[in-house]
C-alpha cells in the first residue's frame, strides 16, 4: 500500500504526520510520501519520501494543480489530507486516475480558524468566515473517512456526514521520542520554558507576569527561562519590552525553531510547564498538543480552564486549570509546589504514569493502522 500525506499548512516534519503517522506505515513495510506546500524539499528521510514545493504565494487554483500533479506522479492508494485545499486535489486525482483510492481528512484544526481570518477588517472578516466555512464543509463531502484529533472538532463533521467512517486519533506522543529525566526541583532555582509563537494571544504576557511576581516575592530566587519560537509581528515590540522590564535574577535565553527531537531535549529539564493562552471561544474547544508532551516529560502543568482539556484529560492528577490572567493565583500554585515537595513529586509521577498507561502513541497506533488498511480493503472489518 502507498499512502500520500497532503498538507498546505504543516511542515513535512510535523510531529503528527512525519514522526507518528508516516513512520507507522513505514514500519508496516508500506510506501509513504509527504507532499507539503510550505517549501521546496525533495529527498527521502527515514524511508519517507518528501516531495514538497513552495506554494505559500501561489493562488489556490495553482496550488491545487501542483498537489494534483504530485498525486498523479505518485499514484497512491490512500491520500490523507490535513486541510481543505489538498482535499480538492485528492478528489480530482481520485476521479480522474484512481477511483479505488481512498481520501481521509485528518482534522486537527478549526477551519476557518483565527489565523485564517487575521488581517481582515471586521465587516469583511464575517464574510470571509462564512465563505471559508462553507468551502470546508463542501469539500469535506469528498472525504471517504475522517480522522479526528479531539471531541469538539469532530462534532460538525459527524453531524453533517453521519454515515462516513471515522476514528479518533489523539495527539499522544511516541515514548521513544521523550527524553524523560527524573524531576529535581530546587527551592532557589526554577527552570521554565516557553515555546511557539510569542504573542499576547498565546499568553506570553501572562507567562512573563507570573515570573515577575515570583521574582518580586523572593529576590534570592533564580529563574531560568528558555524561549523557543518566533515573535508575532504585531506583538513583538510589546513582548520584548516585557522581557526588558524583568528583574536581573531572571535569566532569559532565546532559541529559534527546533527540530522535533531537539525541541523535546531542550525543554526536558524544565521544572514546570505553563501555557496561559487566552480562553476565547476557539481555544476553549481546542486540545493543546503540547499538553501530552509536557505530561510525558513528567512535570506538572498549568493551563487555562479549557473545556477541551476538562473533557478529555485527567488534568487534576498532574496540574491545574486556571484563569490565564490571574497571575497572582498562578504564582501561588507554583509556590505551593515549591513549599510542598510531596505534591510536586506526586504530580510528576502521575503525569508520566498517565502517559505510559493512556496517552501514548503505542496504544493508539494499531487503531490508526487498522482503520486505514480496513478502509483501503486490505483488512476485513
């Protein structure tokens, strides 16, 4: 069986696509190709063929045509799409060249999301939202099956297409990638890391304010902060100023985007993981992927009170859900860990244990492989 992954938004080395899904098929002896429009790349890595092009500036129709051409050349049996535009190309390929090929829509993002609407003035934004929403649901009809990363994002598709087969495939990490280290919390030194887009919407201001409060409460406390990511253009000046105003006992190191495995190694010595993104309508119904990696590293987590987390994760066993702007309360929770080593150790152990027993790729990989192969007709139901 040959499987081709199409994505117009993700890197070919995306952890879900490359490190988990693609490598699962390689382990089965299958042929795998990833086609991403995020940049030119043509080589084979770990048995996976990367056949990518730079399509960011292309009109939608031209981008669809390039995806179609790649499918025609590769002739896959299964096409797994991560966004609506690749779905159109997959349908054209299925209709013209390979009626037996199966199309799977792997839904891990809201579409349209806030980033799809960024930059539009308010009146136009609503028109754009409706246009993209209908486009997404229309092309979803072409999918033969769905993969859902989480509960809330599955609901509209299950409602509109109740007869299409689907499977849930959580954002769980393969434990072989996790550089687990025993926790060693010190009262006089705390280690934090912030990763991803550096913006106010992603909670960077909330994050820095918590560290400022901790530092002000104890001037002898040393705080090490690793920042791994990139600044949002509109917030860069503000975010840099927030860091400039921090006390001298907060040591900040910057890192650019990292390879998947390098990123995990870089954050593996953190004592706590904070994610204080805004708790708006969209975020409330999004399950953060990083949550499971943080848990796998065996550290307590503090996240906003999000409906998606509360529904799908036993968060109380290894962390807290908070109001992201309540910096004093969040600082209090961290101090609580420092002053109660037993609580800290318990949450660290619980986090790792939950991943080892429930939230790991090894547990859901057979479900994923069997679902795709059954869909393609290689296995009986």
